């Protein structure tokens, strides 16, 4: 991997100004690119991942004054084994294509995990394909959920997926129990 930029700065903000939202969304759009979806597929993906408005934190990776990486942070109570778990979440993890392979996402994810832990969330959740999970997220403690999880889109429609990952934050014992359970994990809302 190329060297991490010497002037990389990671900051975490609770809110963004409208202008900052514009830059944030532009990095995310450049990173994820234009998918060749039909209108129907686009509607469904937007419904599945409709949590952006619930984000309660934003990780910003700057090189000099250029925003090059972003992550949205979430906090949500989800049911598990007869109790509610304070779940922390990472979504929209993105590095601008011009700045990839230089450790920017790894630095941003580490900062995100510290922030979620400081906020007192017990376990972290994200969704990822296996290759990226193993190369990036496993480094900061994530393990594959290994079974289905369920969630609801903004429309109320229920979905089931299999690409969940969990990591311990303030409660490693709880995280281990959630990883070894056999029932589908209920995200109690939309995915991120
Ligand atoms: C995924 C993404 C955020 C990685 O950003 P990055 O700044 O290039 O990542 P880093 O340089 O910090 O890489 C950290 C590790 O992840 C690995 N990695 C990065 N992208 C990868 C990918 N697409 N697949 C597999 N491994 C990947 C790197 O090789 C590195 O591992 P190494 O240290 O063993 O070499 C970036 O490629 C991106 O924005 N992709 C499009 C959006 C996306 O898919 N986001 C993730 C959603 S879960």
C-alpha cells in the first residue's frame, strides 16, 4: 500500500452545515459511483439503505483542505435476547477514488470506532462484502455475523440480508453472545 498522506486529518462532527453536507455527499457519490440500476432497483436500494437522515455523527478525512473520505455514524437500540442493545453503526464508508490504497479508510474507521465507544454504544454493526470485511473491518475487530439479519425500509417493507458484521465496543461479552446466537438479528429500522 502507498504511504498514508502525512497531512491526513480525521475529524468527527455531530452535525454538518448544508455546504459541508454537499461536499460529504459528493465524496460518497464519487466513491460509490453510478450503478447501472433500473428505476425499480434504484427505488429498492434507496428504501433498504434509508438511514442517512438518522446519522448522528460524521467522520471527515481531509488531506490539506480537501475532503477525501467519509463515514456516517449511527446509534440505535435493537432487541436481542429480551433486552435492548445500544448498537453503534458505520455507514457510507467511502474514500474518493483518487485517494484509495493509502490507509485513509482504515484511519477513518478506527476513529469511528473510538467515537462510538466513547458514546457508550455496546456493539458496532456494518454490512460489507466478505473480501473487504476480511481486509479492512476485521483489523478493527469486526467478525462476520454469519447468519441472516432483518430490517425495514422507509416504506415499511421487510428485508433479509446476510452481509452483517459485528465488533465489540463497550461490551465484548454481549458482542460474543450476539455472534453465536442463531436467531436472525433484527436491525429494528432501515439498513445503513
Ligand atoms: C472500500 C474503500 C472505502 C477503501 O478505502 P481505502 O482508503 O482505499 O482503504 P485503505 O487504504 O484504508 O485500505 C485498508 C485495507 O483494506 C483493503 N481494501 C481496500 N479496498 C478494498 C476492496 N475493495 N476489497 C478488498 N480489500 C480492500 C486494503 O488493501 C487495505 O488492506 P491491506 O492493509 O491489507 O492492504 C474504498 O475503496 C471505497 O470508497 N469503495 C467504494 C465504496 C465502498 O464500497 N465502501 C465500503 C462499503 S462497506
